[in-house]
């Protein structure tokens, strides 16, 4: 989930409340919007410098301890123990919610959880953590040890082709038939061993191998297909839009989809993922340098590489995005072949002649041929070799499939002429015409036989104007041929005329074979494919992130809500820095313990802020135990709270500090 998506789900009044934050006013007045501001590093650096200590402390804790993983108030308070008082943590979180830096969700039983968006974590990582010391390298001595030789987009493409050619019929149990399932599984080249570390849970796991489950999930999740009662049917418009996207656009959508389903929950791994996303393509980065960087950030742990590699790196290698290598010293490296999370500056290439048609009926397809071109080629040519240079074959059977898909000989030849670099050899042209010439001169048709009881009845039907136009051809004295698609209209006409034809059982299907193979719309009509990656119920794979199923909180909290019965305490406790009566001192300490907040105390001319935890009677007086921090040293990471015990007489003046209310003065 990113800022744009979460902001789009907010009610208008909540968004307007965020936009009224004075910290955003200079940019909003110049025509900016929240989506842009919250992901602009220059803007957010200014925002960071204007945050109060509690806000900064909570933001640092979220970035370091939770990342994008949902957390609750109790978890935040635990993470803040020894660094911030409980009220400081709550007030800091409330302020971040009001500024739209963090968002709140409500579980079904009313409990709140909080989330930082993915693009927010990426931005704050760059701002709050030190830069990587060892820069990526293109050292030619690094040897590739793991590489896929395919891509997720390519495998999804051929799954689409097979789905269009063969259909995806389902059993009564809702799964593909075993024969077709095995055929599709054999076609996909994704390495299951590299994918297994992602520990995916998905429907029909006892039937579908993991690569096929991922492919089917993407078809459904990207809305390229939808499941009906007895089949999975392609959405022709969505497929057309998808196949006209550039490889970089497809990669970005697929990566976002995969990350939304399988992104790690542990903050250290999340930061490793984001750090890798920030690296340029084709440049090696060593695991050791990543590990050292995580340690400098204070978020490393033992055996992190094993988890990183198994759950994240190997699946990306299987999808053709990442490679693994090793140098002469045995040090492990990674690099992007194509960075699906990065911004590509490669301009879109215009489609032009790209195929090579050879006299032996082979068609050579270089890797940069657009999928929209290869898609049409697959309608009448067979895939023989799938590699950097793919090979297709024209045959009588493949051309027959094209004809049955609704293509004509002229259309297929015209397609080859437009896309062949060196034209179509004459022998190929003549042979294609010869192979396709007989098609359609003799053909099977599905018809229904309407049988009359006697010749007189048949004559009567032919004389009825409402009926005769629906009779295809008379056979003999008593029978007529009827097209299947005319049966319903003919039945209605016969019943209106007083006849009772009865029901037709086992009515054959009306769709000719191959009809499902879509023709792509023109590139100008591709529109903009939206990514429904939040819709977790659209695919087979169960997302490990539950936030998408929660209801988004429809109001922003207010700081005064952190302190129940705030009006019941004397205002002077918050305003006046003075020496109070011993009984009043005790009341103030008890109230600070109840609200998990702080007291500002003056002791021998020095001011301290103390977060009391308990109060004990001792030797005719009482003792306060808590954690303190000298006033002015309030950066949680740099100056943690220290455990102290103070007797009632150990300080001279005091006041109650309520973070968010009077801690700014």
C-alpha cells in the first residue's frame, strides 16, 4: 500500500483535516497535493526538522522496529520503553496520524492497528539512515552463480497464450482438469525450488504446483481473467491493455503485486529489500556491505542472509529480475538484471519490422519484439524454442488453428509482411496460400433437426411467416434443419402459433473452436491498466498481510483524547512551575502514573523530566520510581530515559507535562 492508495480511501473531511496542518501550508498554497508532498524528500526533510521530539522519536521507532508491518499502541509502547514515556509515544503517534505520515485501521472487533505505507518507509530510510559505504560495482571478475534465463512477464505471457488457445475449463471441484493442469505446469519454466522459500499459502495447494498457482493467481489478481462457474475466462480488453504495456511497466506491476503478497514482515528484511530496490540495474552489491549497513542502522540480526535469500532473493531470481554471483574470495553478490522497483529512463520503442521469416518456415523472434506482436503470431504459429532468440514454426496445423481463431489467409500474410525485417520468402507465401485454400469449402456445422409428425404439419409450418424465416432447410417431407442459435426464437414463435415443440435436450454449444483467442485492440486504445493488488480475494494466493481486510479509520484522533477527564485537574498543574503542597505533589505523581506521562521537576537549579512508574510509601514519606531525562535532551535514540528513585523532598518545583498539550512550551 502506498500513500496515493491510502489517501484515496480517506473520507473528504479527514483529508481536509490533514491539509489544514500548518506544516504543509507553504506547498499546498503553491498547488501541491498530499500525495506528492508525502513522497517528496525535500519537503519531508523540512517536515522532519519541524517535528517535535516525541514525533521524531516515534517516527524513528516505527521505521526501525516495524517498517510497513502493522503495529498497535501496545507494541509501540513496548518498543519505546526506556526511550519515551507512554504518553510521549501515544502523542507522537497521534501527531503522525494527523499529518498523514502513518494511517490507522480498525479491526473487526474495534481494535486499532497502524501502518506506514511502502513509499513512506523508502523515503524515511533514505532520510534517517546513513548512506551505503560500499558502492555497487560492475567488477567483471564476479561470476554469475544463479540466473533464471526467463522472466515472470514472459511466463505469464505464454500462460495467457495457452489459456486463449485451449481455454481453462474447471472441474466441479473448481480446479483445472488434470491433463490440462499438467500441460500448463510443464510449459512454465519458473524454478519451483527457488520459489518454495516464500512459503506461500494458496487454494488447491494439493493440486496445483507452485509455479502454476502463481501464474493463475496473477491472471486473476490483475483481472486479465475471471473465474466463472465452470471455467476461467480471459478478459479481452484487459489482456489487450496488458500486452501493449512496455516490459518495464509490466515488471513494475508484477513486482508490486508480488511484494504486496509476500513482502517480509520483519523490519530488518524490509530495509534490506528497500536498500536493494535503490540499487541500479547491472551493478553488483555484496551481501557483506548490505549486512554492515543494516548493523550501522541498528537493525541487523544473526542469520539474516539465510532468511533474505530463501524468502526474497531466490524468488526474484526465479522471476528473472535478480542474479546472484560470487567473487574470487567467495563473497556473495546480487544485482538487478532489470530493477522492477526503479524508474526506467528507457524511452518506449516504436513498433516496426522485427521478425525474420526463413524459407524453411521458421520464424526468428528477437527478445525486443513487443508482446502484442508475438501474441498475434501465436494465433497461427507454434512455439519451438523460447530463449533470447525465440523460434516459431509455421505448419499446416498451426495455420488451421489460425483460421479457426477467425484469421484469414490474407490477414496472416499481411501480418507477416508488416512485421518481417526482410519480407516473406516467396515459397513461404505460396505454401501458405496452398495450405489454407481448402479451408471452409467443406465444413461441419452444428444443427438441430426439427421433425414434424406428418407432411401436412411441415407444410403448415412453412406457410407461417413468423416460423418459416427461422427454418434453415427442409429435408424430405417432414424434417427441417435449425441452427442452434435459432432454437429459442423458433420455440417462442411455434408456441405463439399454438404448437408445443417441447424442450431441446443436450443443445450443442454455439461457439466455434478457437473463438476465445482475442484480437488485440490498437495500441492507442490500451488505456491505463490499474493494479488491483490490494484486492486479496481476487487470486489463489493468500496474502500474508492482513491490513487490506481491515476497515480504514474514518476520523483522526485528537491529542486531548489521550488524557481522560483532562478537565478534572487544576489548570495550574500544567501552567505553573512551582512548589506544591506535599499532598498535591503526590496527586500529581499519581496522575502522571495513570496517564503514563511526565513531570518536569526542578532539583538544585537543574530541570529534569521524569516519567514515574510507581509510588511507594517509605519511612514516613514516599518514594517515586521512574525514568528521567534532563530537559533539552529529548531525542529518544540519543538520550534514553534513565532509571531513578526520588524521595518526595528531592525536588523543589514541578509541573505536569502532557505530551501534545503543554510539552512545547
